């Protein structure tokens, strides 16, 4: 069984920073792509950033230049460093990992709330 634990959300003023973490545990052979999504109240879940096993990254235009995704393969963990936060970044943030285990599938984190005040 694979479990994901997210941490790092909270309340921050506009212009501030937060760092999210998402750690996977269990019987894991490897993890391919990792990513972050977010969902604001009343809106659909949207993709934020992704990183391949080799470290190639991609970002949504809305966060490019402000957010940085990274990973530690030895710790089965993905991070999202969020800088210059804006009120419109307020959302629940979810990590998603393509886990190669007994079964190969995507695993989602439980979500962590990020609130940016103006």
C-alpha cells in the first residue's frame, strides 16, 4: 500500500512564500512523473507544475517564474516552492505521483490549504 502525506500549506500575506512537500511511503519500486494541482473554491482543479524522473520541469503560465517544483528521488518526495504569492493562488494544493509499485497508478495527496491574504 502506498501513502502520500502533504505538508507545508498555511496562511501567508501577498508577496510571501511557502514550500509544500509531498512524501510517498510504502512498497515503491520507483516514481515517474510528479506534479502539483490546485483547486480554488468554485473552480475546477487545475494543473500547476510537473517534473519528470529525470528532472525536467513544466509550469502553468500563471505560476511560471514564481513557483519551483523539485524532487528528491531517494526520499520519494516532491516539493513546490511558491514565491511572490498572490491572492489568486489561494486554493487547496494536491500532489500527484506516478508510482511504480505492485500496481502502477497515479496516487493523489490529501490536499493542503494555501491561503494568500491581500
